[in-house]
C-alpha cells in the first residue's frame, strides 16, 4: 500500500480553510507588508477627495508628490537601517550638512557637479561614521545616531555660521527644483530622482545577495552569522547606503528651497521614520519593503495636505501623524504574531 505525498500547496490550502476570516487577513498582511499601507492610502485619498473640493485636482496631487520627495528619499535610506532592526535619528541632519556643503561650495564658485559630488561624499561619510560606531564599537544604533544628530547639527550651524545660503537662479544644484510638464501635471526632476532611488533600491533588495543578507541580519542576526553571513559588513554597508540616500535628498532639498538652510532638517528625522513605519516595515527588523515606504511617505503627505485643504488646525495634522504611527506599530505587532 502506497502513501500519496501531500504537496505544499495542498497543505497551505488545508491550513487556510481552518483559519477564520481574521486569521486569513493576518496571514495576507504578513505575506504582503505593503498591502495595509496601500489600503490606508486609497481610503485617505477617497475621504479627502470627498471633504476637500480641490484635493483631487492634478495640480494639487502633483504638489503633494513634490512636497514628499525629500522625505521619500530620506525614508528610502531609513528603510535599510530599520530592516536591520536599527534606527537612524541623524539622517535628516546628515542631509542638511551635505546640502550646506554643496550649496556653499557652489556659491563660492566651485563647479556645480564637483560641489554636488563633494556634498554626497560628506553624506556618505556621515553614514560611515554611524556604521563604524554601531559595528566596530558595538554601540546601540539609537544612542549612536542620537549623538551624531547633535554632532551634525552643530557642524551644520558652524559651517554655515547660522546663515541660509541662497543660490543664483540657473545654478546646477537647482535642477532638481525645475519642473517637467506631463499634460496637466507638473513633476519636478527631484521627484523623478526620488523615484529612481526607490526603483534601484527595490531592485537591489529583492534580487541581490546583499538584499537577502540584509533581511536575514534584521530578522535574526545570530542565525545569519551561523549561516555564514558577515553581519558586520552588512550593517556597515547599510549605513553607508543610507548616507548616500541622504546625499540624494540634499540635492533634492537644495532644488526645492533654492539653496540650503541649517535649520531645515529638524523634522525630517522623525518624518522619515514615520514614513517607514506607516509603510509596513517592522521596527524589529527583517520585514518590509521600499515600496511600502514610498506608500507610507505618500500617506503622511496626503494627511498633511488633505487636512490643510480642509482648513484643519495644523496642530491636528501633527496629532493625526502621531495616531498613524501608533496604529502602524500596533498592526505590525499583530501581524508578527501570525501562526502557521
């Protein structure tokens, strides 16, 4: 008498039949981290489209995307850090420091391309410093980046002497602020640059060995080490790439504000973390995607723009963001308890 083997697909089908509706939703969200923020984004667009007459106009939507480009670029780098179960509280000020360096060099007569490259090198150096302190000195990421946040803030103020740097019209660094017309919609080159950044990072994370190692390190660092993964190198490289993302964000913000402001990055640290968390990336590491982060950044800006168009007090906009973060973390905790 022979026993017929049960295929894995049949096992999954049998298990799904035993689960209740709530458990099936839990498993669906666990398999697709970007699904829950996508649902929130669609609902938010529908609601604000109903309560705010001009919200769904092409001009308003294009402005919304332009406003989230800087946060989106920073959140792309923040995603890499949070996937490793860390956090970068300094990435916003790293962007400000890099933007000041490139803007001041360009203002002093250095060719724009060279000024841009030097600024990006400065941004990468901030990531390398964070990575060195986390991987070689074995300090907690929270403490390291809290300290470097203050360091980068002080360096920014000292370098710019507390002054805003305004670039002349037509400067190379302002290219990211110029617009490209696509029918009724206007899209800046900064938005296109941000989308390219997400595209490249998403491709690398899901097709390369480095991406798989990054997820494995964040999911269980000890198990990753036993599997032969050099987790120190993975962590160090993640902070370096996050620094590169800060450099890209610095170029985008320079084009958006017409120069550089030493006081511009105070909120960007928290906004980048907010976008990542709302986008479905787990604060405990090993689960999430840059697609979810992009959706999360859109959610944050959708709520801010929608509430502003509805005439809601700005304080309530901050309140709404805080509620979204708490709900996102609560949903993540619930999803992580998935069984079977």
